[in-house]
C-alpha cells in the first residue's frame, strides 16, 4: 500500500471516528445553539428543546386588542392567551447534525395597530441531521391574529376573528369565539369548541374535523380528505370534498335543509332523520331536513359517501 493510499485511509478513519463521537455526544444529551457563522457540528439529545441562543422570550406592550401578524414558515406555532396588554414571543429549537451559516433573528416589530413577527429568509443550511423550531406566542384574548405562514399551527382561547395559514402542516383551533379562516396546503384541520359567525376552511390534502362548532355560515373545501362533523350547530353554507366521505353530525337545532350530492357513493340519513326527496338513483341529489329546515346547507362529495345524522356524538 503506497503512502497516498495510507493517507486516504487514515483520513477516512478520522472522519468516521468524528461521526461516532458526535453520535455518542447526541446520546449523551449535549445541546448547542445554531452556530453564529461558518460550518459547525452540533447535537441535541432526543426530545430536548432549548431556548434559542441569545433569543430570550420577548414581551411587547401592545394594548388589550392588538392586530398580531405572524409569518414564519419554518416553525411549529402555538398561540395561547393571557389577560393583559402585552404579547410574549418565545422561540425554541431542537437540533442535531451539521449546519452551515446562521439563522437570522426573528424580526419583532410594533405596528400602528399591534405587532408583526416574521422570520427573515436564508442564512442557514443543514448539511445532514435536522433543525426544528417552535414558536410560542401569548396574546391578549381580544387580539386579532393573522398567521400568514407557519409549519403547523395550534391556537386556543382567542376571542376575536382569526386567519390561520399553514404552508405544509396541521391546524388545530380550539375554544375560539369569532369568525375564522383556516387554510393549509397539506395537512389536517381540526376545530373544537368554536362559536363564529362564519367558518371558512380549505385544505389541499387533509382531513377536516368539526366538533362542537356553532356557525351561522360554513364554507369547507378539501381537495383530498374526508370531512367529519360531530355535535355541531351549522345554520347554512357549503361543505365539499373532491375525494373522501362526509359524515355530518348536526345538532337538531341547526334547522337546515341538507342538499346532498355524492357523485360516487351513497347518501344516508340515519334515524330519526330521513331523506325527504331524491336520492333514489346513483349520482342523484337528496334532500334531508334537520329541525325546521329553514336554512340551507349544500354538501357535495365527488368520490365518497355522505351520512347525515342528528347529534353525532
């Protein structure tokens, strides 16, 4: 074996020993923040989350009903409420691997009517491993929240209209009082204990779940996913899926006439409800009355069955 080959083998051995060392450090739970500059290794113990280096929670005075705008498509976002006149922003991360560069600091800026929270683009590349971030934002209950981008969203306790958009993840909204618009390009959408004048939901690829939703008007569209509604009082609107079944459990006080159409599937009304007209032939629309039937709810599935029942607990 010549000297050149010996040098190559020795170099590879050093690299392998370094990789093994990093794995041992990872198992041991060593933690590190994102490097400031250049290429550098870091490791994090399994499940270990840490405050972003140099990015302590920030509290901003905003008043009791601010307009809060959030744009951070790389972070799992959690929104909660606390009485008061401030907004608190807390960023955490879980890291493991090799990165190049640094992640720019969150941009947190006061606006004429509230607060803007954005993550500037660029600055860091993960060569191998993973870099996860989560962002916790605590707002006054009356805050009007607009999320323009996030990896995923969980929000609870808001008492004002909210618009939530995830680029590629789930949205879970609970204990909401106020009109909502929820959109995800790829993920599940869940609404639990929501009371709103209007509910607009759109998912390009994911299931939609309503539980204890009370709304004067709903507009639900999913390109690929089933729709499950339970214990909900819906006074009118439209529910549509291009691919998936629809199960509609309505409070009898909804007082709507359900106009159902299933291009490829059955339409079923579970007792005590019944189909009052249509539905005898494949692809034929059917009418199902809930309560007095005063309102109108259009329900359409291009590829799946439709089931309407009272309550649906």
